[in-house]
């Protein structure tokens, strides 16, 4: 870990809070060197991704430090999941305003520790720097997948089913419920939606099981329709989805039924970190077995075809018109 | 490259400015996927490091964008150099305030492009996010070294010579010369020192040549004495340096001779990105051949011994006393 002595006691805080997170990967050298050394497991590629979170953009001031740590790690693990990769290691750059104290860091590190254990990866390097701006966390995550087997965005084929895991739109509603613009929803629903925003659930076991089965995959970070559009662009296909088939949580379904939230909002909200993937129709029974075995809900929401762009159909198969800006771009 | 549509036109700017930087590494997939896949060359380890720069801390507002790009990349390349690694790829997280416009980004990308060509590495991923804080750049760099041959901090042995490349203290003086606290130095000297601060020169060819020869190595980022201290701690040795043997540039030497700058300032300034390394005395002649072949100056400035800590000796071999805070910590 590169250590710049800009913060008083920074060497100590790395040793105290971060070095213990490097146990279990010998090439991390306990964060005592300039760099780590790492080899992929035999017959595997490294899969590498990076994602940053900024306070006030990706999380809210006052969010619990352990939840911030877990969101920072999980949005990266979600990218690995979408590629079918097993997490191995990560590097963390913590860009810290002066308001961050040792208690905050201790709780932040405990969140990392918990998720390292759960998702099977180890801190191998990082940097801590001071800023007069907002708290910002940048993570580079490294996973492994059998050589040449990474699930790409570009493999979708006309005729493929389009599937999505879990439920869609919860995180977007959770963000709204975290602000003064919140809707009047049942408190238990609100709490659930906020938890989905604060600490996403990367669909790691599902993603790893899709290697060799899914033709294309992406995680929902920009919004379901937008992210389906990314697959369409990369694969040179079109897609339609039946909006009635998009899986909603009980909380989101109730919000829609009450008229307070539109389906448009749910389909264009980001931060769900569910997986959207395409697979040949011949894979349906195998996918059902996998979903049951892993206890992950998956729903078939549409199909890929020739052409380009994403169409959203209503319950009667008619195209829905979306006003939300950005939609027409996909 | 993970793309969050928080900035209007961000997809376009990634395609326009960053995607061209991903050519040459097929696993980068043109930055069109969630992640890149990468394998080390046969018989090589990956060496991974991350370093972030914050405006107002590591570079100054108004520094040229190409120079900022190059500094961000080079401080990471310098870490690879210290480990003997050949650069291969990097991931870039650009945390951008709203003041950053397309012209700025174009020039920034041109700086990256120039250094990619010079140092032989390729952009394979990244993230761009908005901030209301200062411009911040976080890079994870990936290099390669023959399996098990990474030059560590921990290999120094009592009796080793201590060597340093180039000249020490220039970047620290360059920072002073960039501010209102500047000394009255000849303009040409000032310009030289500022350039050393703005765009460091990673000692890559030297670092790669030290594999199998140096016992320990680190790059000078915290300051010569502090970074020697890091080797001492990791290796369990002490070191002394003869301050009269520490190589100074003409500009720094003139500043010391004029009485405006103390040798203490030079030995405790950061950001030089020279290499400090230890090697057995038997390696002297081979090191001389390498330095001559690579046209890199190296100077033998001291020796490692038993015990702990760094001592700085004056021209008569007497310990110097440093007032500067932090020194006693090493």
C-alpha cells in the first residue's frame, strides 16, 4: 500500500484498520510494500473492473460507514458477477475529508471485513489521500473465470430470452425514500427499499452459474432499460420487454398500485445491481434448476431480435411511451 | 468501462477520449463491457499498485491537463519500476468537478496517450464520476515481472550499499517555486524544478534492470529519508547516508549554496520518484555498467547495517540533526 504521510498518523491507521484485511493473500505482503504480486489460478483469466462512489452522488452523508464500505465493494463484485467471475482481490483508494475519524474508519473496515469473508476476496493494496471535497471511494476488483469464458455484453443473439434476477426498481425508490421527496409509503416498505439502496446484493452465485449458459450479461446500475440497451448496442440486437413481467418487490408493487410511483420510474432507476442476461430458449429448464438450487429468483421478461434498441410493451403488447429523459437514447 | 450516466454526454466522452486509449489490449474490449480480462505473460506475475492524485494536494489548480495526466500515470509507473515490473495495463477513475470541459479532457487524454506509448501500457478500464469537490484521479497500474522476482522493500541486508538514482529534492523545491512562498532563484532553475514537480520521470529501465541484482527497492515519494526508513522497517536493518554524497541537480545545489534552501529540506521532500535501492557490494561494477548503458545516473550514498532507523551523516561523518517533523519517525 502506497502511503503518503499527509494525514497525521496515517501509517498507523493503515496498519491498524487495513493491513488485517490483507491476510489470506500472500502477494499482498501485508500492505507493507509498493505493490502486490498476483497470479490467476491455473487455466483462469483475471477479470478486472473499477467503480467509484462519491458521497452525495452514490451514497448519502450520514449513511452508516459499514454500509458505505459494503456498497463500495459490492458494486464492484456485481460487475464481476455479471462477467461470471469469482472474486479474488481488490485495491481500495480512500479519499478522505478531515471529518473522517478513527471510529468511522474502524466501522468502515469492519464492513469490508464482513464482505471479504462473505464474497471470498482480499484487500491487496490501496492508497489513502486527503481531500477538501466529499468522501470518495474507488475500488479496483479482480476476479477469475476459466480462460476465454468471461460472459460479455456482446454475445446476445436474436431469439434469446431476456432474463432478470431479483426485483427491479427498489434501489431507485430507496433513494427517493432517503430524501425529503419521499413518498408516503408503509414504514416497513420504506425501510426495505432504503436497505436495497444502501447495501445492494450482488448476484454472485447466479453470475458464476451462468458461465457457458448465458450469451450476454450486465448488472443493472444505470437502470433496467438503459442496461438492456448496452447489451443491444454491444451485441447488435434489439430487445423488447413486457413490463408486466418485470419482477417487482412487494414494496415496489404496492407503491405502483397506490399510484404514487410509475412503472417508468422503476424501469429507469439505477443501482439495483440485479443481473440482466440473455440465453437461448433451450436453456430455460437448466436456468430453472439453477435458480431453484441457488434460491435466486429469475424472471423471463422479454426477447432479443434483429434490429436495435429496447422496446417496452404494456400488458396488451402495445409499446409504452416513456417521458423520462435518457430513455430514447437506448 | 463502467459508465454511470450522471454527466450529460458521458457515454460520448468515454467513446471519444478514452476508448481509443484501449486499443492494443484485446481484453479491454474497447471499454465497452463491465470489465476487462487479462492474463500475465507466461512465467510472469502481475504486479499491482494504486495511487491517487488530488488537486491542491498532489498537483496545483491550473497545472496543464496533459501534465496532470502524466503525473497520475507516472507515479503509478514509478511504483512498478521500484518493483522491477514492466508496465502492461491500467484502470483510471476520473472524479470530475463540473468545471472540467471537453477541451480539458481532450488534452488530458493526449497526455495519457503519449505516456502509454512511451511506457508501453494500455488503458483497460475505468470509471468517470461527478464530484462537487476537487478533481481527483485514481489509477490502478498492472505490470509484469518474472515469477517470484519482484524486488521488495524487505530484502535489504546488513552490509548492502544504498544507492539512489537521478537527483534528490528537486520536486519539493519545484512545489515551493510553484507557490507564493517561492525562493528567489534563477528563472531557468525555477522552471527546471517546477517541471520535476509537475511531470516526474519514473526510472523504469533502471528498475527493470535491477531485478535479481537489487536486494530491496522503493521509489522516493514521501522523501528520501522517509522512504529509506520504509526499507529499514520492512527489512529489519539500519541505514546511514552521507549527506554530501546525495546527488543534487545543478539547480538544487545552487539553491543550497546560496543558503536559501537547507539540505534537510531536500532529503525530506517528497515526489522525486527516484529509486532508492540496496545491493551487495559485489554488485558495484555491474551496476556501473547498467547505469552507463541506460544513461541513468546512480549514486552510492550510504550503507545498511544491523539495528534500525536511518542516520544522516554530514561531510565529516557526524550525525546531522533534523528539526523537520516526521524525520524522527523513521
